[in-house]
């Protein structure tokens, strides 16, 4: 498994390759099929070990979106010239945006010190610190102590896991909600949870993957 901290440059390289291809396709004279080998090469890198499995581990929903864009790009190459060029540009941009979202998720990766994540949450949510403390399962006084700790802050495993889960969900939700809106999302009953609020899932470690999937889906809802 790749150390997550090493992924940034690899993801950025492939995102720039997609952007460069799209810039080349901006010309009306560009031929979509001329980019066949380039698209196939990018697809191979993003699908194969070690990068592909690591991307899927970080976020299966984003992984599906990434490969839908690349698959649509391959299909676009079979369309007539003008239609194919336009469809290819849309597909490549879809894939590039998925990689951009992966880079944002690295802000809340498991290798980032938990003290940094606590400060990040307080800044991004922009709600009273007591509300942040409730989300991460502690009290205001303890949260304020964490905020003044250095990067070597050590929490109990369950407590650290909760902070990281809230941070990862927040990173997804900020695509479509304000900071206070994110805080409210955790408390609002969710239709996919049979009326339960996402907040309840934070106390259930086995439910965290489902929580993150729900949070990541808000991006597509916002785009539609």
C-alpha cells in the first residue's frame, strides 16, 4: 500500500496530463482519436497497482466517478469527429475533477497530525467551538486544550478515529455546503438512514464508511 502522503505528486501529474489533453482538444482542428494512446496511458496508470487500489481505498465513490469519466472518454473516441471531440473534453474534465477532489482529500489524510485536523475543523466549520466539540465527541474545555496542543497531540484510538471521520466527511460536504451547513448536516435526519442523523453514525466505527459515502455523494447532487 502506498503511503498516502506520497500520492499528491502522482495524482497531480495525472491531473495535469488530463488538463493538457483537454487544452489540446480546445482547437476545432483537433482530432479526438489523436489522443487515444494518451487517454489509454492515463487510464492504465489510474487503474493499475499501486495507484489504482490506493485511490479506491481512499474513496470508492470518487474512484467510480474517475473511471466513469475515463470510460466515457474511450467511448467518445468512437463518435464522429466534432461530437467525439466535445464528448471527450467533457469526459476528461470529469476525470480531472475527480483527481482534484482526491488532492483535497489528502488535506484530511490519515497521515496528517490529528492536532492539525482539529484546528482545520474549527476554521472550516465556522460555528461555536462547543458545536465542534460535540461533533468530535468531547467537551468544549477539552477541545480548547487540543487546539493549543502541538502536532504531537495523542488521543485514544477511538477518539482520534472520530476526529478523522468528521474531518473527512467535512471535506466532502464543503463542496456543496457552508461550514455551518456542514455542522447542521450531521444533525439532520437523512433519508438514506431511515430518519437517523449522520451524527449517530460517528459512535459506530463500522458505520463510518457509509457515513463518508453519504457525505461524498453530496458533490454529485450539487453538480446535478
